[in-house]
C-alpha cells in the first residue's frame, strides 16, 4: 500500500482511505489510483472482507483528478482513473462511498463507480470539469444521467455547479445521510447490504431517464448551450456525451467520452481556464507576507459613502454575515443608498435566488446613520466618498480620530495616491486600498492596494477578508490606476486613436466581441456612463505632457451631453427603454471632425490591426507593471482582467494570451507599432527581454 491510500478492515468491511492532502486529488503519478486498486484487489480475495467503504482522510472525499498532472507525462503502467472505475464495475462485493466535505470531478466519478453513497450533512457534489474547459472524463457523463436522470445530470455537467447533501439525497445521488461518525455509518450501511443480500447496483447497467422526447430535448439544449457558452468548446462536448448516454451502450459512451476529453484537455481554451484556476489560488500568496501572518478579526465593518459603490460594498459584508455601519453625509443621500440596497436584495428575491427571510436577516445587520461617531468600534472602514484627494484626506483624518487604534482604514479610490491618503492619518500602517469593481456586490475582483507603509498584518487581513467576501483579492502597488485601470487607460486610449485614424466604434466593438469580450469598449463606456471617465481625463489634463498624443473625440462626445445609456446617447444612440446600441451618424461626424482637427487622414484599418493594438496595449502596459513591481506576477494581471474587466476566460487573460501568441511575435508587432505610430508604443523592457530569451511571462 502507498501512504497516499490507507486500508484497514473494520467489522468485515475493507475501509479504503484516500490520504493525499490537501484535497485528496486522485494523482496517478503519486500512486493514489493504484493504491485504491490494490486495496480492492486485496479485499476481493480476503474471505474476511464482505464489502468495501471508500472514504477521504482530512477535509474531504476528493477534489478529483490531479489537475497538475494534465501537463505532465504519466508514468508507464500507472493505473488510470478510467481503468480503476472499469475494474470497480467487476467487483463482486458491495462498494460504498463515504463522502464528506466535497466529491468533485473524478472524485464524484469514483463515488459513482461505487454501488451506493453515504454522505455527511453539508457535503458538496459537482462535476466542475467544464469550468476547466474539459469534461468529466472517467464515466461521469455516462453514469450520472443513468442515476439521477438526463435533465438534472446535464444541468450539473454543463454548469459545473455544486449540489449539497440534501439536494443530492433528493436526486438519488446519495442513498443515506450520516450525521454522526461517517465511516462507521458507512460500514454499518455496507454490512446492512450484505445482511439483506441487496443487489449490487452497478450504475453502468441502469437506463438513463428522460422526461421528454430526446430529440426535442437535445435540440433545445444544443441551441441554448451554443448561445450561452459562445467561445467555450467544452459545454457542447459535454452535451454530446450526455446524448451518447441516451443513445449508446455504456461502454461505447465511455470510449467517446474519453476521446472528447483528450481533445479538450489539449486545447488552448482548457489550458487558459486551468491557468486561471491556479492563478486564482496563487494570487492569494504574497511573497514577503508569510502564510502564518496573524490576521485581525474583522467582525464589524463600516462603509463611508452610500453612493454607487458604497451600497454594493456594504452588501458584500451583509452577505457574509458581517454587521455594517453605513455612514452618509446627509439623510437624503443615506436614504437613497439604503433604498438601493433594499432594491438590489428585492430583485434577487424576486428571481428566487434569495429568500425573503435571508434578505431580512441581512438587512438586520445594517445600521445606517449620518453620525461618523458610529464608526468608533468597527474593525474596518471602507471609504467610498467622491473621488477627490482633499476630501479623502479630510475624511481619513476624521476616521483616524474616531476609529479605534487597531481598526483598518481602507479606501475604494480608483486612481488616487494611497500613500498621500495614508499620510493624512497617524496610522499609515493600517491604511490600505480595497478597490471594488462596479457593481460591487457582483464583481468578483478586489484590488488590494498596498501602500508604502501598509503593514503585513493589514495586508494579510485584507486578503483573508477578500476570501470571506467571496472576492478574488489581487495585490497591487500604488500607481495611477493600480493594475486594472492603468492598463485600461492605455487600452481605451488606443481605441480612441484607432477612431481618429479610420476605425468606427462599431468595428472596434465587433472585433473585441468576436475575440470573446461580452461587450466592446464603446458599449461598455455607454453602460458605465461616459461622464465618470471624462471627469478623470479633465483631472489629468493639468499634468498631461504637451507633446503626448491626445484624442479629443471622447471629450467632444461628452461636451454634447452624450454620457451613454443614461442620456439616451453616447457612442451609440438608444431608443427610450432600450439598451440596443444604434450607430449614430452624429458620432461619425464628430469623429471625422476630430481627425481633421488633429490633421489625420483617415484610412482603412483592418480588424487584425484593431485587435493587436487593443490587446497589445494591455500586454505592453502589463509588462511595465511587472517591471515596476506594481503587480507581483503576470497571472495576477490575468486574474484582474478575467474577474474585473470581462476579458474572455477561455483566453486566460492578456498575459497568458500573449504567451500563447509567443512573446517574440508580440514584441515584433509592438516594435513595429513603435516605429509606425509613435513613442507611446515603446516596448516595455520586460517584453523585450523575454522576447529575446524566447521566454514567457511568469
Ligand atoms: N488537482 C490539483 N490540485 C488541486 C485540485 C486538483 N483537482 N484541487 C485543488 N487543488 C489544490 C489547489 O491548487 C490549492 O493548492 C490546494 O489544492 C487547495 O485548494 C477525470 C479529469 C475542491 C472546492 O475542478 O474547486 O477530475 O494553492 O485553495 O478553497 O473527470 O480546490 O494550496 O498550492 O481551492 O478548500 C475536477 C478543483 C478536476 C475541483 C477546494 N475537479 N478544486 O477548495 O481549497 S478534473 C475540480 C476546487 C477531473 C476527471 C477530471 C477547490 C475545492 P495551493 P483550494 P478550497
Ligand atoms: P458616488 O458619487 O456615487 O457616491 C459617493 C457618495 O459619497 C455620495 O453618496 C456622497 O453623498 C457621499 N459622501 C461624500 N462625502 C462624504 C462624507 N464626507 N461623508 C460621508 N459620505 C460622503 O461615487 P461612487 O461612484 O460610489 O465612487 C465612490 C468612490 O469609489 C470614488 O473614490 C470612486 O473613484 C471609487 N470607485 C468608483 C467606481 C465606479 O464604477 N463608480 C468603481 C470603483 C471605485
């Protein structure tokens, strides 16, 4: 027996325990799969063993196949998971899976290859492979429909979402719930099967149930999936497998599943999604902040300013069960902010995604006031007042006086200098940037901006808070716009230059939507409101170098009061009550006039040039951020863009995308843009260096 799998006989039942922390990944090269096989073979030939229980040691049953092995060579003769599960279908003694924590991917497939499943309350069950751009490749697409029905199985496989023990029991995925000692309950369940000579229920022999006509069901599902998962190849392949489960014998269905699995595993899309999976976990690690850095108990929160951001920020804490004191400068603004919070919750209740009781419970944690003094005993305050340095500094001075000494003072500023704000207090070590993204209660990204004086405890506590709030925290250094907005500024600027030279808002939006963005930059601008970025450009005008190329098109649009959807017109115009963008000749005229004013002769611009200039503007600036240490690692930039700026996940983020193109090619194009377009395209030294070395980011 290998030490990643242990075996003992308990009351005539062979208990096989997975012991590969932290998540009992079914690592082939570490002998986990072989270990399970060996245990069962030993028990099959042991007359004293009447049945088997398969369980997981530590925090859970299993998180499935070891994803890190996808890009490594498998040891020759190593037993694979499909081979183990096929063998389990021949075993003559009852096999019972004892599931606690989670059974995901290959872990759930292992449990499905058992004849019965006993689970602890609160366990999670999922086939999340589709989120990694693959599909359940060890029989999951063939066994799950046979056990719980085609409709529910397809839904679980296409979404990759989890179901808990109670829901799993209702589905028939779990046969018994064991509130007490799980393995003991599973052993007695197994002995019960032997005593009652219950039939060995091999799921592979069951018929998949489908409530409606198969052809209609799969036709409708195919149309829906093709629309909802544009750009992701895996969901349609999952559908194909489930369809095979209905039309093909089990063995053939499994063979086809395996073929499709390998095709997806080696795809760029899956490599991109696997990159983001590990990048999300890597982002939580800070080079000079040890994992065991003691964190502050952030049990009570304060939010200052209940505007667009403040309300959403408060909801994150309420959703996590953390009491919030929301402070505004006057009653009218406060009432407006609280009303927006109520409206957001009521909307979620109306969609059936939240119960009225849960809404009431969350709102009961909210204290709304116009008294700053109410923040005296909170553990952390998030400031979200107007984006004005003098106001921020005076507010932080006040918070420094009102709040208890070890309270963390955080600002939600999008662009301002955190060090300057921190200097307005007597506790710069406790000042940090917590940059949420709009809508703050929805967007998963949280830029955790580390000031020069921010202490490690405040940083570690903020990163832990990000996880508590269900956010992905990314550490950024202090600069104008941190990681996301600084790169966005270069990207947006390039789109304006492209307009000046001959492109149109529609062309640029189409190119980037084809690439995979849910919305192109001009539609996003109209949605967010063009006045927000106009105010930032006006603030920057004072410090913009005279010789720096600047496009006036966006200003011209705003000067006409065209702020986007909220004014019925921006880069596009909108019929009343409609969000569908309509190309507006007036905009074309504004653009043509601006080109003439800038002395630019408009020309035909190819979609390739549009794509390269937009994406490489992100990549080149991203490389500068790495050079300057504003971002810790390239994968943090990818996480920022995937979770905060709608960068298509199956592209892995701008830096991963550049790696797939090849940094030599990216550098060559950037250098050409530098020669042909101007100084702002000077290649970053990191890009140059990596291109010369034939290297990759990270
Ligand atoms: N393989 C390798 N490493 C894994 C892993 C996996 N399946 N799951 C987690 N880890 C690492 C993770 O990178 C981190 O490492 C540590 O474990 C703790 O994870 C044939 C082929 C299970 C819900 O998609 O969703 O089976 O950063 O921080 O918050 O069909 O991990 O500490 O170095 O996320 O408690 C399908 C993926 C695989 C599940 C636990 N399975 N994992 O969350 O811990 S494909 C999945 C998760 C498959 C078969 C196919 C979560 C979790 P480090 P963590 P957590
Ligand atoms: P907003 O104008 O919608 O809300 C600001 C609120 O602050 C107003 O309700 C105002 O009454 C209140 N306020 C002003 N002074 C105050 C004081 N002294 N005490 C208490 N309340 C006060 O602005 P917003 O869009 O929510 O932006 C807030 C901050 O978040 C800014 O720093 C902005 O840069 C940043 N931010 C905005 C976005 C966005 O998309 N809107 C995204 C990320 C970060």
